[in-house]
């Protein structure tokens, strides 16, 4: 089985290209700094925010999280610590789901 890796240019000081936002081909999104697997394209969904949106990580250790407000967690790569943005609690496409 061949894996397709999609390098996700996630960082709070970067802007993403439109092609990343609307890219829904099958694959695995990985950290642009170290290549650590973060999200599967199966967890990606369309959202009104200007960032790609995912419902869950691909592995339990894909990201590290720390509290950042009442309804958000600061998210970093679980391997290298590269800043990935936030997980917004209860803001996913279904009740009880998060949005990364």
C-alpha cells in the first residue's frame, strides 16, 4: 500500500494557499517541519474558517495540546513541537466533535 503524503503548511504566522484549503484528495497530512503524520484526508471537511479543518488526528501522539482559553487548545506537532494552531472544542461538523 502506497501512502500519499500531503505537506501541511500549518503555522500561525503563515498563510495557506487556496489549493491547500480546497484539496480533498486521499492522503496523509504531515508536519511541514519534520514529516510527522498529523491528519488523514478522511478527517478533513469544509469549514468557513480560512484554515483547513479536521475532526481528529491520525494517531493519538500526532499532536500535543495545552489549554488556551475556555474552548480551545493550543496544538503543536507531537514530534518536533512545530506550532499548528488550535483545536476548537465542540466546533466540529457534528455535536461533540472538535475542529482542528
